[in-house]
């Protein structure tokens, strides 16, 4: 039988005991590629993303758009891990699992008797991943934070904005989604390593670390010359690689290197302005910025985009999200999946998939986001619990 359509993580079971954005997004990414993701939430205090997002009615139904974004291909079970019965269910699940990922305060799971040392004895092949703001140890280890707090703490916020208005937070929760993406990479790395060693792994991931990685070239630059990266908004280092107003909007130029800037100046009829080296561009920077600004005002943003692209000069008009999502190029990439319905959700919605394509066995949505505890009985039955035992668990509020 052909295995061409088999997705990379089929047969892998992930216990997703995470909340908000970063942790759930990491598990979601592997779920898109075939993993059986079991989302574990408290019966009365579920993932807070369930009541967050742009649709307040869905928030009240605990199916907010913040949750819908990263909950497809997951099954939902409710467990109160502060109860002995709830912890016993989790331990039975651990015996069947490949990965457990949690993003609670460092030490919280250890205090419940659910730390790596305990659970790895139940399942030596278990990959136990903890995602936190600052990591499991160090001077800040016990501190808590969200995306915007890490943006402030890491230095990334101080370099964002304009010379006049700064610091500025990123428009999207970029640290959360970068941590989720890096988290998926960490889980995949540990799973690949286990294929070689047969042993499980302890993964310690911090949002602060991810933020530093997102500033990599700036970190190297600062540690080399001690110059802090400054916010410069739409004005980049070179005039031919910055954003400018046009007749009707903004266009971002990307003629960054010497070769591209030569093409740019030729395209706008000023080959005399082309430079042979970056030092020359720096020396003539003031004149270049003024001239490019004048030239760009003569056409619309769309006209400039089409024209420059035809001349192999990187350029793009600044689009709003509605325009970007409607772009035929983005639609052709299948980055966004349209879900026509889901339990507890009237009408359709769209969710992001993965940021890469595979020739076969790629990302896809098989099942819609689950309602809270939708699969509790189903999963308990898989673990061998009888109807009477499940009823007793419900009676005790363990599930």
C-alpha cells in the first residue's frame, strides 16, 4: 500500500495541556500534520482563548475566534488535575502518549505530582515540553508574562516604532505565534531524536528566548559594536529600500543591495544616481531619500508595484488584511482553510494552516474545533473506563 499520502505525525499522540496562544498553536501545527491531539482543560476554568476574539457571542459560548484559530484537529476532554481522580486519568493518558506539552507557571505541575520525573517513569518515551514566559529556571523563572510583556522585556519593543513615536508593540502577538512555531519545531526535533535513541526528552521553552532569536542580527550587531538598534519606522537604512507615500497610498521598496538599487535608478530614469558601493549610498543618503520621495508621488501605489516588479525591483504596496487575504497569490498557497461549520458556531470562519507546503502528506484540517469537553466520554472509554466509572468521575467533578 502506498504511503505517499501519510502525514508526518500520524500515529503520534499529543496531550495538549496549554492555554492562550503559544502552547495551543504548537500542538495545532503537529495536529495539522496528522497527530492525535487531545486538548485537556479544567471543567470550569478552560483555556482562556475560548472567550477571546472578535465575536463576543462566540466568546460567551466558549468558542471565541482566539480559540478557533488553533483548535482544529483536536479532541477535547475536561479534567480537574487538582483532584486525585483527574490526575489518575491523566496518568493513564500519559501511558498512551508520545508528547505532553504544558504552559503553566513553572513548578505548577511538579507541585501536583505531574512533573517530568514522575510521568517519565510511567512512559520513558514521553516527550515532556514546558512552555513559559522566562523558562523553568533562572532569576525570572517564576515570573509570568504575556506576548506584549515579553515584547517590552526583550528589547524588541524598544526598536519598534518611528524616531518620533516609540516604543511600539507589534500589531500581532508575534512572540506568541513565533513561540508556537518554534515549539512545534522543538517537539518535532525531540520526536526525531527519539527515533534514534528510543528515549523521551524534557523540553524547556521560554518566550523570552524566542524573542531574542527574532532579533538575531540585532543581537550580534549590538554585542559586536555596542550600538542599540533604534526605531526607524518605515525609513530603512537605504533610500531605495524604504516606504513612501504615493498618489493614493504607501509603497514599500525593497531594492536593498547594490545590484537592485542600480535597477531601481534605471527604472525611474535616473541611472546617474546609481552607486557602485554601499559607502557611496550612505554618503548620498539625504539626497537619495528626497529624490525617491518626489518620484514616488507621481504614480499610485498599485502602479508602482506593477511597474517595479516588471523591472525586477522588489516593491509592494501596503495592504490591509482584507486585501492581503483576497490576494490570488495567497489563496493559491492554501495557507488559510475555510471551515463552513463547527459545533457551537453558526456560520463559517477561516483559520491559518502551516507556513509551508509538502508535495504529499501536507497540512490539512480534518475536524473542526471542539466544544469544551466534547470528547470526554469517548477518550475515557478508549482508556477502558466503564459507563458507571465515567458517571462517578462526573459526580465527583473530576471531569
